[in-house]
C-alpha cells in the first residue's frame, strides 16, 4: 500500500546533506493539510527548489499519488550530494522526479517559464553573515544571510517567472524573515497569501505560507489562520482593485501583528 508521506527510515542521508527536521515536517504537514485543494488544482508540473534529502518532493509525489496521474516532478539543489541522496530516497519509495544539480533554477528559466503549477521551497532562512551564503556542502541548506532573506529574496522573482497562471508556491519562513514583508512583495507580483501551518519550537517560530496567483480582475478569498488564540481572519479582494485597498491593508496589518506576537 502506498505511503502517504516519505518514511524517515527510507530517506537516504549523507554528512553534507540536510536531514528532515521540524521545518521539513511542517512543510509536508502543510501539503497534507492542503491535499484536497492540491488534487482539485490538477497540477501537471510540480517543482522543489532545494531538495536536500528528498523528503519533501518524495512526500509530495506520494500525497498526490495515483489520484493525480501524469504529474511531472522536478527537484533542484546546488549540492551534488543532495541530488544523489534525493535520487536514492525517491527510488526507495517507488516514485520518480527529474533531478538537476543547479543553483535555484539556473539554466531552467526558459524551459520552465510559466509552466510550474506547484512549487515547494524550504529555503536557507537562518540569519548568518553574508559570507556564509552559498557555501558548498550542508551550510548551503541553512545560511540565509542578513535576516535570513538573502536566498529567499533571490527565489521570489524566479518563482514568479516559473509559476503558471494557476501557480501555487509553498514556502517555509521564520518570524525573523519578516513574513509580512514577503507577503507584500508577492502581493505586488499578483499573489494572494495564506498561512497554512504555524509551528513554534524551542529555537524558532515557523510559518508555511501558500502564495496563490490571482488572475487580473479575479476575486480571491484569502484566509490567514492564527492558531495562537484561535482567531480566524478572512477577506476577499480583487487584483482589479487598487493595490492599497482596505482588504490588503487589513491582511498586512494582521500578519504584522501575528509576527510581532510570536
């Protein structure tokens, strides 16, 4: 019987490859929580940027499974050891993805532009000195530069270029990454946003944010769920409205307040 998510005992490893941890589990939990929405979305091309051990791309393929045949999966990583480990993890679970050793999506921009329906990213988000960003080996999986945003800010425009006109992006962020500002940046590119999973550990407060592209003139219902006090906030808005419309401002204020209270 197919597994619903990747099994840790079948996930391959290497000393220079990031192993599944709280952030990985939070992202997979977000995909599980959104499974019905993902199936109704009918994606044809799913992509992971920074595949590491392969736990997330393998889980995504298993979550969608036989109910969504014909999906093509692509995963990239700048670490060649991660590409090999991901290949072993996929094989151990009986699923397949095209694996590419590259920095984010270097060399793939023309081929994949406007084609990716679902992108998942657990980026290097840990605040570090800038000279640690992009180092070889396992450090590349967590070193995020100032405010943990150096790599995230590189990924956002690339994601926008690759995502289709029904594209969804799932991204892990920390509170110190200023997720409200990330949401505002993506809003300016035409994306609604919602927090799918929020999780606090002893060391960090994680958010898994889903960005959904809005067609011009299309009304989108955006829900930001705040589990901290059982509060629910939702609003509807249209890209045809002014970018400074009251609904967007309320969403921004709510996310900002949530981030400050974590």
